[in-house]
C-alpha cells in the first residue's frame, strides 16, 4: 500500500471498507488520507458545459426582447428627396439587473441538469 495514486474521498472510503478490520497500519491510513485528491468537492466545468450555458444565455437574452434594454437613443433621417429612411441607434443602456437574472436562471437550470446527469 506504500505506492498509492491519487483518489477521491469516496474511492478511499471504499478501499478501507473492502479491507478486513485492523489490517491497516498507522502509516497505511496516513498514506490513504494523503492520496485523496486535493480538489475533491470543488466544482469543475467542461468545455461542453461552457458552450451549453453560453448558448442558453444568448438565447434567453435574445428571447427577452426589450426587457434587457432600459433606454436607447435613435435618430431617423429621411434621405433627401426620397422615400427611404436611415435609422441610427446612437446609445443603448442595458438593464444589467435583468441580464444578471437571466444568467443566474440559466446557470441554475444547466448546472442542476448537469448534476442530475452525473447522478444517473
């Protein structure tokens, strides 16, 4: 048991549970504890999940329409002697609270779905 590779807490507990009682020395237990990965319990995010969340945020913001816009300034100019118009948007103020809410909702939904997938 002297040369151990890194493992999760669950793997270490399973290894101890499989053993016969009292077969581990103090050194074995210390080595087993040291073999537990340091990042156990920390959240990890995959490239696929980043893409899924990014797409979901973009779609949600797009679907919210003007809910994410607080104010805007528009100039409309009629072309000289013609029937066409030119529209210029000079300034847009976004509703940061609404955008943050959309991002939080999407993160909650996507991460909850990801956890359910991992448990299955």
